[in-house]
C-alpha cells in the first residue's frame, strides 16, 4: 500500500492565503510610503496655494514652474549639479577600474586585507571627515573650487566603486586576456579592448550609482561652497525655505520635480541598457 506523502506548507504556495495576505499588506504599506510623497510633490507643483496636506488642486496651474524657470534660480544650479555629478562619476569609474584591475587579476596575500580596508572605508561617515577636509580646503584656497570638490567627492566614492568594479571584473574570464596577450597585446590594451567592453553593464551600474549619490549630496557642497554661482541644486533648493518657517511649497515641489528628472532619466537608461547580465556565452571554447 502506497501512502501519500503529506504536503509541506510552503511560503511560495499560492494556497497559503494567510501568508499571501500578510505579504500583500506589507508590500502595499511599503508602496504607499513611496507613492504618497511622490503624489504630494506632483500635485503640489501644480497648486499655487499648496500646503503640507495631500489634496487635489482646485485649479491646476503651471505658474509654479514659470516662476522658478529662471537662469539664476534653477538652470544654473542644475548645470552646476551636472558638472559635479558627471565629473565625479566619470573620474570615479576611470580610477576605480584601474584600481580594481590588479585586485581582480593578481593574487597577493595582502589582497584580502586590502579589500576589507576598502569595505571599512565605505562605512566612514562623511560628517566625521568634513572638519579636517574643510580646514584643508581653506588652507589650499579650494573653497568654491569645482575641481577640488569633484576630486574630494571622487575620493569618498572610490571605496564603494572599487569594491563593486572588482566583483564585476571577476566575472570576465582571464582566458580572454591571455589570448590577447598571446597576440601581443599589453595588459593595458587587454583591459581597454577586452575586459572593459565585457563589463560595460557593470561600469554603467557604478556610473549611475555614483552619479545619483553625487546629484543628491547636500552636505559636502553646502560646506565647501559659499558662492551661489557654484552651488549645485541640492544646496540651491533651500532658497524656497523662507525665514521663520515660511516655505513656498508649490515652488519647492516644482523645483523638486525638475531636480529629480535627470536622475530618473538616467535610471531608465540603466534599466534599458543593462537589463541583462553579462552575455559571454560562447566566448570561451570548452
């Protein structure tokens, strides 16, 4: 006589109604936490008399956008943010790739300790570094210097970038480089023509990660800049916070929509370009 095995309940089993209900409620609450602030920003940007309350405007208007669409108020800070973010992201990816290559390809007894040191560097709070950094910038006359801020932001972004790029680089077979070396290519040329093209999705991920982190960074530019012509949009957004708690919510929301658009566009590009994993099937013959 064959006895039927008792079915073990599974979380993934669609018949587990309780688990499915709890998961649905939890995901709905998390979704609401994201949707409600975004809905307020969008609705308030079209409301001339917007407040902190989430409500549909009696009359939709674009006057908030037209009021802030000036060079000094919006476009110059956005331009400064673009220079700062693109400069930091590009420099971080280039330096990070060069630093990750020997860690990925050459074996050393110090490699593990060095990687843990890099991981520790990602945990350092930026606020703890700003006092000596500010003193250094003052002594070197680098306050309000965009190249100086880009170099500092690159230095603070490198630990995470090197850690990520090293893991991406480990996925590229060494045998492809060895074949290039046999054909007379140098290590730098093999890196440029073999490794980097194959890890393009990884480079794009790191680029977007550093770009968005720099784009939304308020503390560092706020400390290292005093000239409004140099300040990025993350600092310029405080112009909508008046004195004694008076906040122009409609213009603030309109500026927030414009300010967040480049990051959203780059995220959409990343999703489209690097939607798949490394496609190296068949690159190495068995």
